[in-house]
């Protein structure tokens, strides 16, 4: 990622260690020198030779000649060479083509935004520069924003806000610090508002370097993720990108190797906030009233994220057959849709805290649904029978549905279900039997319910890891122990 501090770090290492080598050379800003401009590559080869040999009689006549000179003249020398901002394999090939070019103990330091290039040349070690955290970020900002490197009284909170906005990116910290140095408090406050709307041109310029170096498919992949898919599950992202005609296996890996994307600990796709802001053109619908409903929204939507929706039901003309994710938390929906919708790609529905929701539609036509979150839907009294017979559903959250009395079936047949949350369903007195195919269930929460007895089939849940029946009567616990004994999972003490 551009602006992360690679060149600065290389400069410091160069200055500290160069006296341990016979000679040294620092080649700056190599980046987009084209292989078609041989004269530019010759100049870089000449600079290395001049810095190391200090012999004015040696002249590079061509890039091939330069390669030969570097291989023959430096093979017995212990040198330190920094190649800054290498972007193409041929730059590496013509300036430091192999270990045999240099003498024992030589160190070649390369800074780049392309990890594939380093892997291709089998470098000994890769160090990835990260964003600065906490005190480090503040310290760098203070050095640019205040003459003595310490915040003026009353500017501490403003400094914290600016630093948090930059996400620890060194280029942004130094640019905004220099911009604010010596300015009055009101100027600081306006800059803080301004930078949240658009980036300073110097920061924008550095970040755009990463984007313009991408090919068309990589740019489109970046755009889709920045505008719609940041923070989404990696499998969902790949499915959507494939659906719109891109090549996600290649595109995502390429962007990871160019340090533009990361995959976080819970397998979600992530990028730096400033990179996202650079290309963000996505309008998120939030807390607005649409008197004409969805008439102007496309049925080709892949994700619908509508917090606080004021509609009572999704209109009948809305048939988003390509929808992957539906998130309508805190909505005023009373029911999701009136007629039967065929949504073959839908993977997740989140209607949590939709307090007026009183009916769940038939989910038979959502065969790939894996997550259903109805937490806090306090007017919901029963489920449609299709819910507890869904074959792909892995996560079902009904916690806090205080009016829920009926789960819709006498037996659950959910072979992929891993987590079932019924916490706080205070009107629920009965849990259906668990089908023989429910071998995946690991987490069952029935705490703070009115359940008097758990089904005997509970003992057949061989992968159950967590059962929470706290804040309820002791019957479920006692019955669960009997089930374990009857199924040979606990010894009979008698």
C-alpha cells in the first residue's frame, strides 16, 4: 500500500547500516520506469556503478551491457543496495538479477507494493509495513503538527480525532499534521469535518498510485469491494464477484499481494478506510422514507442494507432474484413479503430488532440461506414451518422474541444447523424434537425461557458443545443428564 512508510523505513536502515559495507547505493522512486525506455534503466544501472565503484571511466551503453557490468564488477564486493518502489519484474532483473551478481555479505533491500514480485525472485525475507498504532501514530502526528513535538493544551482531543481518521497511515499523519501546524482551533475543527468528505490531494495522489497500477479486472474487483463488499464474508464476496462476471480467486489474491486487501480473523474482506474513501460512490439507505417504495431500485441488487426501513412490507414488484444478503435491522416491517419469492442466491437475512414483525414467510424458495437473525422481534409469535426444515441454515437467532410461542413444527430437520439461540424467549414452553440428521448442532441456548422440558432426542446431538439453560427451571438440566446417560454418553452411577 502506498504511503505506509516503506521508503522512510528503508532510508533509516540504509543510513544506520551502510558503514558495515564496502560501498552502498540508494536508488529512489524506480516505480513506473518502462522497459521500453532503456535509457532510464541505463541511468539507474550507471548510478549503482558510480555509487559503488566511483570510477568515471565506466559507462553503460545498453541495459544488457549494464547487466554484464553489474555482474562482473560487483561479484566480489560486499555492498548495500536499496531499490525503492520497484513495480515490475524487469526492473528487478536489470538492476539486481541474481545472488551471483554480488559478493558474500551483500544486502539488497527492495521496497514494493507487489508481493508477487518478491516471491518470484525468492527473496530471503519479507517485512510487511503496517499502519501505526496508538501512541506511535500520535507521536508521528505531533512531530508534524507542533513545533516542539508535543500537543498544545486544548488540542489533544482534536489530535486524537484526526489520528483516528487517518487509520495510522503515515502519509496521512504527516500531511495533515503539516497542514494544521500553527493553525487556530477553529481551522482544526473545519479540517476535521473536511477530511471526512474528501481526501487531501497529496494523500489522494499517493493512494491512487496503488489503484492505477491495477489491471482492469483488479480495478473492478477493488471497486466492488470498496463500494459494496468491505467487511463481508470472503465466500459471499467471491460468489457476488463471480455473479457479476469477475474472477475473484485471481482478483482477491492479487489485491492481497499488492497489500490493498486483507482477510481478517473472521474471514471477512477488509481494506484501509482511506483506500475505501478514495473510490467510494455507494449510497447507503438509512432512516429515510420512500413514498414510492422500490420503484426506482433495480431487481439486480446483490445486497440490500436498509437500517430503519419505514415500509410495512417489501412491495410486490420487488423481486431481487440475484440478492445474496438482506439486512434490515430496526425496520418497521410487519412481514417481509406477501407473495412467494424465489431467491435462489440469498444467503443471509437479518431483521433483528424489527419490533413490529409478526410473520415470517415461506423460506422454501431460499435454498441457500445459511443465516437467519430475528433477534429482538418482539411481536413475532410463531415461525413458518419451512424454517425448522431448512436444509442449509447454519445459524438461527430468535433471542429476545418475547412473544414467540410456536416454532412451527413438532420436529426439527435442519441438518446443517450449528447454532440455535432461543435466549429470552420468555413465552416459549416447548422445544421440538431434534431429527436424526441434526449432527452439526454445537450451540443451543434456551436460557431465560419458560421451557419446562427438553426433548428426549437432545441426547442424540453428538456434537453439542454448549447448552445454556440458565435462568430457567432445573427440569431441562436434569432431563439433559438423563438423556446423556440413556445414550451412553455418561456412566450410570447406579
